[in-house]
């Protein structure tokens, strides 16, 4: 779970990158051990499976 300070920092950084009229950015709290999945096109080629998570996420 991120801190309020980390959330504020992230929002400040995103504000510089988005178009406030066209873009919709949302933050939602997620459980630490919740379901992790992807919807949409695969990001890796067929036959390659990546099972590691960055240290910051685990």
C-alpha cells in the first residue's frame, strides 16, 4: 500500500503529462495479494512467459 505522500507525488507527476480535458486518470486502492491479470493484447511474443514481479510490487 502506498503512502499519502507517494500518492500525492504520483499525482503531481501525472498532472504534467496528461491533457486535463481529454484524459481520465484514476487511483484505486488494491489489496496487496489481490488478483493480477491483464486484459487486451499480450505484451510479450507467443511462447515467452514472464512470471517475475518488480521488487517494488511484491
